[in-house]
C-alpha cells in the first residue's frame, strides 16, 4: 500500500490518497484547537494516542456489528481507512449534561440525563457548526429519512457499547461526537475518530476530566489526561 498525495488537512488530522482507490490514510496530528479554531495549541503525543484509542474502540465496535471505516493501523499515528463520502453532520450523543447542553438548557454539568440524548450539528466551520434538526437535514438533502434512522440507531448502540466498555476502566462516557460516511454501495458506516478530542471522559469516582476539556478550559494537565486514557484502555 503506497501513500500518495495529501487530499485534505483538517485541524487535527491529514488525509492521504493511497495506491488503493478504495482506501485512504488518516494521519493524526498533535495540534489542538477549540472554539472553531480560535484557540490553538499542541498536545505532544496526542496524535498517536488518538489514533490508537480510535482504532481500539472501532475494533471493539466492529466485533459488536457496528460497521466502521477502520482497515489497519499502519503506524503510531497513521491508519488505513475505507474511503467514504462523509455525511456533513456531527452526531452528538449525551449521557450526562455538560458543555453546550448545560449552557443552552441551564442544566448543571454532571446531571445524569433521564434518557440519552442525540443532536445533529451541520459540519461547516464557516457557519460555526450550527445545530440542525431532521426536517432541515431532509429539506437540504444532506441525508435521507432511512439514512437518518440508521445513523440514530448506530449512534445509540455505539453509546451503550462504549459506555459499558469504558466503565470497566473506571471511565464515565459523558458525551461524544460521531461522524458517519457512505460507501460507494450506499452503506452507512462509522468514520472519523473516537478519542479524548471528540468525547468527554470523566473518572467514574472523582469526575476528573480525562479529555480535551482540560485544553478547552485551560485546566492544565491535558497531556497527562490523554496518556492516562491510553494507559487505562490499552495499557501502555
Ligand atoms: P459540546 O457540549 O461542546 O456541544 O460538545 C459535545 C461533545 O462533542 C463533546 O464530547 C466534545 C465533542 N465535540 C467535538 O468533537 N467537536 C466539536 O467541534 C465540538 C464543539 C464538540
């Protein structure tokens, strides 16, 4: 498998073409941003940790019948993935109130929700990733009714699998963001990443934050938090 030219560079990852037209290489960076790129920094070692954690979680999900884009880890911070057309939606699932949910609805951070919740944002940096509902998604034609149903079903199943899995390591899954893609034959599969950049992970007992909120909120110890997650989940 040969790595060819760079197709795209995002805030935390680069994507390369490969000699296989059906596959891409994702390369994770140590760059960290928040508030739509307004705050910038580096978390040394983050790229490799996010790559390894994402692949670990995706393989666990695959074993539980969730289709993902994962093909093969090829280095500490690079992975071969299936080429898909990304559906431009951020799918956010929440178990506990935190972040924008707490702010928007005045629900105290850490409040356990009576039922896991799900919301969509339009993936568009220029517009600041605005919230979007299913009527809007259908009106604009971003996904079909069937695809939305599929995405919601997968997202809630991923939530229960990941929540239970993380509890074994004393990690509470507060909330997380997913992205899905469409294969050439029209199947919806999980894409992007599942990492401390895209999830809120709290220690079950102390509620210590083990994710990017340490960077977003200037709490310090962000590097240690990423390494702690790697140590707990993968044991390195
Ligand atoms: P929020 O509470 O700020 O809306 O974030 C909800 C979850 O989504 C949280 O786990 C962090 C993740 N997230 C991203 O992955 N990318 C983003 O751009 C934002 C704003 C949040």
